[in-house]
C-alpha cells in the first residue's frame, strides 16, 4: 500500500508514517505522478521535495515509491539535445504539452525510436570489467558514443552478442553473466544516480590547458583541462557572455551548458546561435558537441537544485568514454539559492545570510567532481568546471563567492567599472588569478615556445605598474609624469585596448590562436623596449605618439587575421624604420 | 452540492486557518461569504492534513471566528479573457472597476501561468522605437524583452513611462495597429494612477490600454495578484490574439514589500533585508513571462518600474531584478538636478538583447559602433571630470579637455530631449556621430578604421563648439 500526502507547502510535501521510503529515493507524487525526491525521514514524517508545481495537489493523494535514487539516463541521444533540470527532453515536451510546460510530463529522456549504427566490440567468452566498452556507435558528426559496462555491475563474462547493425536505445545487444551467476542484458543506455560521482581508476595530475581563444584567459589566467574556475560578477558584467564564449570556442570535445535559474531567452539564444556556428577545429556545427540543460528561473526551484548534478553526471559519463568535457554552470548562485529556499521551507537553522550550513560542503562536492582522470577502461578524460557566480549586491564577500573561492583554482573576477566602459571580457587583471600557471608551464614551454611565459610576465608587470601609476594620475594628471612613465601608461593602454579587450562579434577577434596571442604580446613588448631606448636617448614622448604606432598596435586584433600571421613582419619593419630614423636624427 | 465550512479556526494578519477540510487542493481559490452578504476571495497557501491556511485577498478586517462561511471552488484563481480587456480598468484581482460591467469571457485562465518551454521561444530580435535617444541608441528596447527602469522617489520615471507608451512604435509598419498596452499599478498613490489615466486619455491611446490598478491603500495581498492578472491578460492578447503587448509594471518595490509582509505573517524564515528566500523565484515567475513564441506572431515586452529604496542599487529588489531582466535603464538624481530629462544614467544602463536587434537589418549598420564608442567615451568623461575636480579644468591635457566638452554636450544635446520630442533612429545616430567628432580621431578606438575614415569629420561638431 502506498503512502499518502499529508501536508503541502510550496515544493515541500510531507507524508505521515511513510517508513518504506529510503533517503534520496525518487518518488512519484499525486495523481499526475510528478517527480519528487525524499530529503528527510523520521519516525512520524517523511519530507519530499517535488520537481514541479504543486498547484492543485491535494492531501490524501498517493505517493509511489520507485526504489531507486534520482538518476540520469545515459546513452546515445544526449548530445545536441536540450533537457530540463531532471533530464526531461524539452523538445519532446513541447510536442506533448505545447509552448507552456505542463505538469506531470513523463517522457523518456532519450529518444527510444531512433536507431543507431552499433558496432559490438566484445566477443562471446570475453571477460568484461566495469567501465569497459562493449559497443560503439556514431552519435553526432563529431562524437562516437561508447557503451560501457555500468560501474554498478560486477566483472562478468560475455554470454551472447547481437550482430552489428541498427539498434534502438533500449534494444539488448549484449548479454553477460557475472561471477555470482546473475545474468544482465545490456542495451545502449544505463542509469546512474546523479548525486554520486562516477568512479575512475586514477586521478592524474593536471598538465594541459583548456584553450579558449580568449586572450585574457589563455595568456593571463589560463584554465587547465580538468580544472575548476569561477566567474563572479554582478549583473550586466558579462558572466553569461563569458560562458557563451567559452562554450563556443574552447577546445573541449564536449560542452555541457547548464542554464541554472537563468533567463529563458538566453537558452533560446544558445540554441539558435550554436546551431549556426561552426567549430573552428573540426568544421562541424557546434551543436554536434553541445548539450544544454535549461532550468530557467521560472521553472520549479527543486529541479534547479538538481540541474547542476544532472549536468555533471552527463559530463562524467562522456569523460569515461575518454573525452575532454567542459561544463558551464550558469549560475551556481541560483543553485545555492535553491538550496536556501528549500532549506527555509524545511525550517532548518540558517547559517550565513540565510544559506544552510551545508552550503560549503555541497559546493566542494560539486567542484571536486572535476579532474583529469584515467578512466576505468584505461583512457584519459577530463571534466572541467566553469561556474558563474552572481554575488548578491555585487558584493564578493557574500557566502557563495567566498566559499566558491575556496574550492576553485581559477578566479576570473568580472569588474563593473570595466563593463560600464564596455570593456569586454570585463575580467579584472588585478584581482583575478589562476593557480594553474605552474602546472601548465611545461605545456607552454614545449608547445608555444619558451619565450611565451617570459613575455606574459612582462605584460603583467607593465599592467601592475600602470595600476600604481594611475593612482598618481588620478591626483595630478598624466601631463606631469616623466616620459618613461608616460610610455608605461600609453603601452598599457595598448595592452588593455588592443590585447585584453576582445570583440566577441568580430570575425577575426572572437577566437584567437595561441600563436597569434603570443605574436601580439611580442610585438607590443618589442615596441615598448625600443621606445624605452629612444626615451633614454632623450627623444620626447610626443614623437612616439605622433608616429601613430600605438594606435596601429591597438588595432592589430582586427587588422591581422588569424591565418595570416606573416603580416606581423610589416609591423616590425615599420617599428624598426621609425626607431632607426629617430636615432639617426 | 458545494460544501460550505462555517467559522474559522484562527485569524492572523491576512491569513485565516480552517480545520477539518477535506479534498482541498494546493493554490485553490476559495470564496469567503460574510454574514452581511459580501464575498471575499482567498487562496490556499498551506495544507497540513485537514488544516488549511488561506490567504485572503481583500484583507481580514471584519472577519470573526463565527461570521463566515467558506466555499472551496476546486480550481485556482482564474480571470476572464477576451479582446474586450482593452480600454477597461480593473482592480488588482482582475475585477472591473470602471462601472462598465463584467467582461464577456472568451476563455478563463489561471493567473499563475506556466513556464514557457525554452525550446518554444523565439529569440527576440526586432526593436521597438521609443523616440528617446538614450534608449534607442544605447539601451535599445527589443520586442519580447524585459527591461526595467531603476528609479528613485522624486525622479520622473512615470513621465518617462508615459512618453515611451505614447511614442513606442513597432519597426514594421503594417503591424502598427496591432500594438497594445497592459498597465499594472501596484501600491501606487491615487494621483499617480490618475496621472497615467489622464495622460493615456490625452494622447488618445486609452482604448488600446488595459489597466490593472491596486492603489497604495488597497489590500496588500491583492497586490500580489495584480501583476499576475495583468500578465495573464498580456499573454492572452499576445499569444492568442497575435498582438504586440507592452506591459508596464509599477512599482515593483511595493510588490516585493507585499511579498515580504505576506511571508512574515506566515512565519517564514526571512532572507536578506527580511525578504523571503524565494523572492528571486517569485520575481522570475513574473519577469520570465515576457517573450516571443515560435507559434505566435505576438510578443510580450515588459517595462517594470521600481524605486530603489534610498537610491541603493544593491538593495535586494533591484539586485534580484537585474539578475533576471535583460538589462536595466537607470535614472540618476544627479542628472535630473542638472535639468537633464530623461535623466538616464547610461553607464550602469544596459540592454542585453540589443546587440542582436540592431544593425543593418533593423536600425542602421553603424549602430553598434556608435553605441559602444559613446559608452566608452562617456566613461572617460567621468575620469576626466574627477581629475578636473582635483587639479582644475585649466590644468587638463588637451585630450581631457575635449572629453569634458564632449561630456557636457552629450548630456545637454543627446540625453536631453523634451517629453514630446520623438526622434527617429537616424536623427539619434547622426547626433551621436556629430558629438563623437568633438573628440580627436585617435580616441575613437571602438570603431572600425574603415568606417571611421568614411564618417569622421571634425566640422560635424562645429555647432556644439560655437555654443560654448
């Protein structure tokens, strides 16, 4: 006999004497069978949070047990799809309930009628370990899907296989028997509880950057594959724009974009834009490597809390196949607020700013699911987490920002003043940091050239000096500074405008190769060092300004296309000519 | 046979508690009949077994434990909808108050609405011309956008809202007569409501306006329903009647305060500044009802107006609003004191959807370049001004002096316009170019070299120089 609803308070439902449920079990609530999850049990009462609107729900309606925790269905059909926070396919829901999301839609996550061209990779009699691959099929133009033995099962022997050919997601293709004699039928998909990290063989040390094509990130504050980064910023500072740029241009194999409690129009934008954009590395549509999870701000709050876990579970699943996956969570603050909202409904004792005391542990559990791993099947794969943070009142001292800072190693602080002057990406170069510099040194030395980090150091030093000089300029104006300091200010302006600032809508500037980034820095430093020489020869600063070279350097980003780096030579020639002329005078 | 429950168990603020109720649904509408033959409405907000907590919209004055009989309707609060909504005035709970009788309903709809499936949305692209330079050029309003006005007491946000309503035009001409306005006033003063009514009448748009009015002395619980009723009407007009609907919601701060009052009477744990933890979700449920659907020609565009308590943009109401809406238009007291109308403080103002709704196909190909250059230059004006306040204007470098001059002229010629001046987008953008030509060419670093060479001409700015 199933239990009955006793009380209803927003998304929190209580049942009396419902002892048959277990913690974190998924349940169906009411006549419409809306999905819920058990979040606390005592001898009198069981508390359930539900993932849909409770309007119209009545006490006395039944609650059905499912016996499993809230899970994600993992199999081909995830990529290019768009799901809500509990992995329901939004496109299918549109077909069944129209433009507005109805209540109690019970639609399978993956399209069960689509067939895939499956190649079985095991033979009868083979021993198969958890995480090992037993079949592959092309999922999109870019991604080959690999079906792996679920880590929930034990090492088994293959008893029967189906011939290669066209199969649907739920068709049995391999039958195995484990050491206890239990027989399992394997299809193309498996289920995994979203709140549990998928197991790996080993955590490997971090060694490769996630190349994003964004200059301020790749050179100044790089993020590693398998690393974690936070993008905090008040509203209007460009968190979402930064996340979009990374989703578009970073060199991950797969992107999972989680729109957690954000705007509906933004998700529509990603949908429309990504289907038109072409991946610069493979020449295929970006949607062929992207999965969207959209739980917009007006969708139920409990599903918002789950969306982050759904996203990371999908990411781990593809990592286990040996892919490099990047997950963008926009925004983790909405997720933290969902925790707070539910905690408030449960009348838990609040800690800082009303957030529950377990906020830091939840955040760390999430970020620790990132990493560069050796998978169970012995391949290398990674999950990189980039989480946006929306600090309330734009105040970085609030709990979500502060706690996130403890668990991430890359911090891209977005700055209101930069955003106001429309300097995008508005990442502040003084307050941001990346702890991956050391880990990635070897990569940069070997792949981009040993001078790369050296030049970068000079650029950072100039910017730091400029920021000090600007304090003085604010008080007395730039005119009274000596010429060498004027030069620092002017060259820093070139760095800020010509290098750090990047135009996401310009065809040559939206994505920039590491090589061009290096060349750009190099020529700026080359000019700076030669100009310093001139100044030490008492050539007035105004002569340098009149040469127009500063302006030209600022425009390199537009004037030299990514595929024509030889053009840099004409700039060097011009600088050399100018310097020579001045020295001869 | 409908069941009536006689008497109450408890009365607490706007909440009443009933016991021994069976078969009541969450969020259900209830009717409370008083002995004197009046009727009030309420909504179930909590159920504990047979104990039911009801929020009474019109307040609990005159209610006693004995003089009521409560009837459960079995459905959530619904309002009648038809095209007759236009030209009518309703109270906060959707009842007509203009003495013209009930609406002949084509259908009824639940005022809570439902979330729009992101897949069913069309990304908003076409712009609405307001004829106001600061908005059209720098924070362009896009059809289907939600763009709030952040204001403060004493600033002319109402005047600006009226001007937008009067001048707003859809870019494609043939759809012009499909344009209508839904106006929701929450907790506004009597004379403000009158001001809007008179202004709409004067400009002859009244028959295209549907007004939902909850005055500051009306029950606060009704205030929670007001925007929901208005948006339900707007969604109906837009998605079923294919109209372009502009929704004005004023004042969102009063709305949030009503939510806070309701939450504290329910005994909920308060979050920041006493507002409940779910304020973000609650506001999102209103703001996210703006948009354009794939299967309909209409659109819902929202301009919520909110007064920032003490002018503080970090207060929870503007803060959370800014995180949900697609940009904001911030009004500045300082500019207003200098006699600038509309006093739009452009640096913190932003329209997120602007970049895709402007340019060659919609406004003009150079729009983006002009806008981003004006922003960048005006930001530098602030630096130059703060420097001038320390060392004096005389000591500034020539470049900084040209910025000061640009700033002055930008405020008095570009931002300033009279409340009946309707500028075309060409006029606005040309004016922007004229002003930029006050500055040395090498300072214009946001504009393509090619475009700059073509348009830059210092003589364009001559008329500003002569006035100094």
